[in-house]
C-alpha cells in the first residue's frame, strides 16, 4: 500500500505532461487550421 502511495505522484506528473503536450499540439493545430480558413475566406 505504501509503495502505491509513493508511486502515485510520479504517475500524476506523467499524466499532466501527456495532457500538456496534447493540449499544446491541439492548440497549435487549431491556430494553423484557423489561419488557413481565414486566408481562404
């Protein structure tokens, strides 16, 4: 049980990193798509 509690913070940090990368990439692609749509209009 104590081993699990010790491992939890690192798991949360890894998940935060994944979520941060995912949000960054989706925001990046969103800006690119918005820019291309504005140019075509």
